[in-house]
C-alpha cells in the first residue's frame, strides 16, 4: 500500500484511519457491503473516508397477509424489520456514517445521549473503529439488553438522575466544550445514513409506498425517511411520496400535543422523550407528506407487540410495536388522526419496526409466569402438553 501524500500521520486516529483504508484496499469483501457501500453516491463520503461498517442495512421487508387482511380493499402491508441490524436496531444505519465521518475528521472519541439503542450502536461502532465512546443515559430507564450491549462493547456509561431530554442537553454542551463528536441525530450524518432505509424500501417495492408508519421519539427517523424518499423521487428512482404517519406513546407525545412534555412516561422506554431534537423536521415531514401524528396508550403498544410475535413471528421491542398499534388504530378507530376506512383500493403500506424484542425482554417477561418443570418422562411431558 502506497500512502497517499495527503495522509499525514500525526496522531492515533490517523493510524487507525490508515489501517482501515488499507484493510479496505486489501479486500472489499472484508468490509462487507453495509449502507455506505450500497448507497455511496447518495452519501457524503469520498475515497479517503475510512468506512466503519458492521454490514448494517439490507433488512427484511416482510409482506404480512394478516395485516393486509385487517385493512382489506386489496391493500398490501409490509413490515420493515430494522431489528435485523448488527446491534438490532435502525440506529446502525446512521451510526456507520457518523462514526466513519468522525474517523475521517480524526476524532478520538464519540458521545451520545440515549434511551438505549443509540448507545448500543455507538458503543459497537466505536469499538469497531478503535475509538472511545461515552454514553449518557437516564438512570433506571434503559432496557436491559441495550445497557448490556453498551457495556459489553466497552462504552463509558454515565447514568443521570434525569430523562433523555436532560441527557441530550448535557451532551450538546459537552460536544461544544470538549473533544467529542456527538453522534445523536442532531449530527446530520446520522440522518443521512438512516435515510438509506427509504432507499431500500423503494428498491424492493419498485416504487415508494403510499403510507409509511413508524414510531416517533426524538424524531430523527421520520426526518431521515422523508429525506430519503424525497431524494429518491428527485432522482427519478420513484414516482411518488408516501404519507408519513408517526406514533407517540400517549404520555410522551410532545409533537402530537405541540408542547414540551416535562415528565414523559411510557413502557416503551426507547421513545420516552418530551422535547424531540428533530421536532420541526418531523412536523415538516408530516405536513409536506399530508401525513399525521397520533398517540397510542401503553396497553395497546404491548398488545400490538404480542400480536406481532404471535401472528407473524416477529418479536419487536415495545417502541417498535407503536407502529403496529398505530396501524390498528388507523384501521379501527373513529378517533384515529388518520383513518384507513376510506383508503383507495390496492394501496401499499409499510410499517417500520425499529428494534428487536430481545433488547427489551422485561415487559414480556413479567407476563410470562414461571415455567414449572415436570418429570423427564414421556407420560409427564404428554400430560403437560395436554395430550
Ligand atoms: N424505536 C426505537 C426502538 C428507538 O430506539 C427509537 C429512538 C425510536 C423508535 C424513535 O426514533 O428518535 O428517530 O424518532 N431511540 C433513541 C435512542 C432516542 O436513544 O436510542 P427517533
């Protein structure tokens, strides 16, 4: 490998960066594909950007005959399962780009506030890049699987007596004062990476769907999808744009109520947010797409989580189930902010489920009850089965 003249080695980050570029030169295969390689022309990267990838993206878009039947009228419903990413949430799409760009900028450390998934993803990509990672979390409010991921990947974990909004306020300030790259979705590279989910959907379906349903928390994801759909349409990759419909938990619904919620509460801890960073962009996406924002009570979120697992075999975390509960609300309820009752025939709907259910096992575990063992005989087992 001949070092390019503009690559001057002046610190550890430089060495890591060069190592990565060398790796990439040795074998494209070793880097995997990942969303940056797949959609390079739409992303702010160049030949000298060291790509930090865990082969994220290319997630399943699953046709659901049962959800399609619910809506009827010849409509097709698909579930975009973002739990099938390297750290089991959609955050990896944006994190690959945010960390790659941080490496390009010779960063030594990244920092984020998180309700769990961003911290798990940041920790993993920082480990992959060989840089350090600090995560600021609301104490006692992070699902066990996510905390475990951040810890296992070597992040420095700081729990605060406060909520996500407090954590993000602190991270913004540290990002300005100290030598950290902030990898929350206020970092435009996160949004740019996440928009690739919209590209994948259009590539798989041949055009954009008519409706896109997803959970809303800090509102980065709806912003990213809308950016992606618009970009693809402007490049003639699709002929239309979907109506974007976002769902918040009933007691953590600042965008729905159009006011900051000081003490947001929900069982869906990932979207327990009272003052979303991308509030304005989410509002714009909803308005420009003639979409809607609606609220879902916790009981309906859990019911939808269990429904999706029992009827389609897809186990998602509670926040993700808000999209499915939201779909049911659009189909059934007079009070829905967007009703599918009069939907024209043959429309196509995508629901994004954002994170894997194993990240947040506690909610379902509480409902499981104890599994009592029986004697290890065929008779006892047959009796236990009910035969
Ligand atoms: N679903 C899951 C599983 C999430 O983790 C998040 C956000 C959302 C939905 C909402 O997405 O914020 O782009 O509107 N989680 C962030 C985190 C806040 O810190 O992991 P959003």
